[in-house]
């Protein structure tokens, strides 16, 4: 039976093509908010980190009503690192809005999300967004979309998908780019006409797939999913099972039901096939589990999530400053927090190591793991992390490594530097073409070749370059890559950095700490143009005599320190270094803090080579 009073859609696109802004306007124009209600921009980006960075990290659910039809909307992330979020939420919807920027056109993540949608035979509505941009090239972008659909093997019906032209910022839509609309009604009409209404038998035994997990301190784990068949009522008994785990069969009771009304969850007593709902009471529920009626236990299939490609080691902080700034510092607390993250992040993997104080954490990319680190840091955790490493495979006696498709948009005057740098990192240039007054260059290269390159890329392009990447399968190991060319300035003593010591040390390189900061022996305080590490004493004070007075320190000219963000610190560190993360500080340190032991280990490593 079809639910003509309901539509379930997901909004998919490359990063920064305007998904969240368009959802804001859809909610406003459908009457979700009062006329005098104050609402923030990018309402769906509810997390602090999402708002600060202007990106969507977690898929969000909302709903609006248009012409008596309820439209459940899932806003998905655009970054490739959070592709796991996109893959699983597509199981909940019957159609997708594919957003494509009218200037940037089809990008790597556009291909990725569209491929997933086509594979599930979802209804497709193509939205060419940001048509008000001065550099919009609408006709070319339309051709790019059609070529991409053909390249991905779209059916005739998918090639005939409707196309709408919008400006998410202005809240307008039209069927033609030459006739801008006054509101989003053409988009709403297209959704109601072309997106398949959900189907399901309300008289069949109940069954639903859990596609997302949330957590609440008061009710515990909250599952989110779409009901495939039957009816679910509050306080109803269900059986939990799993397509990929035949041994799982646990009974439970759903204690509370919620539907999505606007931006909030509304309690419900009964929900039917086709509804996207949230439920609580089943403590052991995980993403991919099936809830079904006790009289018919039949798990629903759940797609295989793409495997992680990058790993880092999370370990208990053992620096001299350990435990001074964090609330959660023990290995048990660190392990429990990582295991909690697994409940809602399907693309993450966590494994124990030989040490009880360290854990292997594997994810989709540097940003995927750095967001987790930043989130834990803000929650009060204190720990240390290793440099990112790619996960290798072995097939038929060959070592394979993850590859990335890299697309850069740069002004023509900087293209030579980018091509040279990526070529040195084993990048293979696939194509180069002008896009307006910029050049778009596409490479295929090892994922590890991008470690530490993003900041270098921004420097080389004077901040005007745009770099996008997406996972592009595995290929043969490409050999050793050039590492960081600079050496580290390492503190020799523990104490407070003073101007006199910093002034002497800055002659050796660039400092990353300032006066008054607390340092310890083995902590990295700067970097040198020379390749080898240099030990410096930034705590050294001037010997005072009757001639020399302490006040003359004021005349010392210190070069301002370089302040690293978390991502910059992770990109900067070498294999023998760690990043110490606390709620108040981000420090870089050597794995071996003791100077003599570090020198012996360095000599031994050279001898082994």
C-alpha cells in the first residue's frame, strides 16, 4: 500500500553546495516556524563544531508539510570522510535531491553520493543550486550532470529525472534558469510529483531497520529508522535481529515512540509503515539491526559500509603534565568513550593493542578522526594520538594502498607549484581544464601523499585554492614518499618559556610556543629549516650581574609564534612524535621524552637501516 500523504527524501551533494541552507528555506516556507520566531542560520547544523566549521558532520532528520503531505527530510554530510552517514540514511528514504553548485559543477563527492542513490533505485530530483552566483555556468553544469549519470550507468528513467534551478540563500526555485522564481513552490511540487511515496503493508507483521543511533542520558539509546511493514505501538514487544549476525535474537520492549515534526521529536502512541521514527527502550540496538514482531522474526538486509582507510593510535597521556587539565584521563574512560562512539558511527573501527593504555582507531580520513578527537577534547578527555597512517591490504602477494581522487581548483598562476608538489607525492595527473578564470586539475594519488599537504597547498595558492578528495579504491604500493623537510626544535628542560630563552632559540627556527607557556623536556617547541632535530633550552634565563639587569629583557624582539590547530598539529608531526590533546591545550611531543634515550634510539634506527 502506498502512503500518498508522506514523502521521505534525503538531500545529497558535494561539500558546500548548499544543502543545509536549502533545508532552512524549505522549513521556513512550509510554515514550520511561527512568523515571529527567531531562528538561526543553518539550523540543521546543531553541533558546536558543525557551526564553527560550517560543515555537516552527522545526518539530521526534520520534516515539513506542503499541501497536506508530510515531507521527512534527511540532511546529509558532504565531506567524503563522513560518507558512512550518507550510505546508511539512504535506506530510510524513497528519493533524493541531488544538489549541484551552478559554478563548481559535479565534484568527487557528487559522484560518490549519486552512485549510492542510483544503486538503491531511489527517485532522483536534480537541483542546480546557487544560480545567482556571478560565475555560474548553468548550461555546462547541466551537461556535466547528464554525462555523470550516463557514466554511472543510469537507467532511462533516471536520465529523465526532473531538474529544478534554485537559489538556496534567496529561497527561490524555478523550472528554467532564465526565469527565476519567487519561492520554493516549484521544488515542493516536483518532490510531491516525482518522489516515490513509501510503500508497506500496515496489516503485515511489524518490521523496521535501525539506520541511525542517538543517545540520551535519561532514556539511553535511541534508534532511528523507517518502518517497512506493520504498525508499531508504544510498550509493544519486539525481537531484535540482524542480517549480518544470525546469532542475534533478543526480545525487548519499545517504551517510547517519536515522530519528527519540524526540527523536534514529537511523542507518538502509534506509527505505521512508511513513517521515519525514533524509539527508545531497546538498550542493545545498533545500526543495521532489525526490529520485528515476535511472531515473524526476519531480519532486513543492510548495506555493507565502505571500510576505513586511515588509522591512528589513541593512548593515555603519559607526559609530565598528564592529569592537570583533563577530567577523563584513565584507559578505562578512554576505551568506554571510543566504544560509545562505535554505536553511532558505522564507518569507525576500534581495536585493542598489546598495551592496555593504547587503542587503534580507524576511520575514513584525517578529518573523520580529527572531529572525533576535537569532540572528545571538548567533553573533558585528555589523551595523546599518533600520526595518521594508511591501512594497507595484501592481495595475491602484492601490497595495496588506498588511493584518492584529488580535484583542485586554482588560479592559473599557481598551477605549476601544485602539479610539482603532487607529482613529487606520486600523484598522477588525469586531466586539466579551464573553469572560467581558474584551472581544474584532477589527480589520482596515494592517500598517504596527502598527509601534511593541505596547509602547504593553501600556502602555495595564497589561500585561493580549493582541494577536494574522495576514496578511489586500492592500488599497488607506490614506494616511499618525501616526508616533512623541516626538523623539530625540542625543549631540553621542564619549566616556563621565557623571552631570553625564546630569543636564543628563534635563531634556530620558527617557534610554536610563546613566552610564559609551560614546557617539558622532550616537548616540541618549534621547527627548523634543517632536516634534523635540534635541542633548545627555552627556559634559560639571563645570568644577572650588577651590569646586566633583568629589565633589559624588554628590549628583546620575539618573532610571533605559529599557533597550530588540531588538524595542523596532526599533519605536522613525524612518526617519532605525538600530539598531546587536553581540554585546554594541544602540544606536540617526542615519543621518547628523555634526551639521551632519544639519541640512542635514533642511532639504533639509523644502524638498522
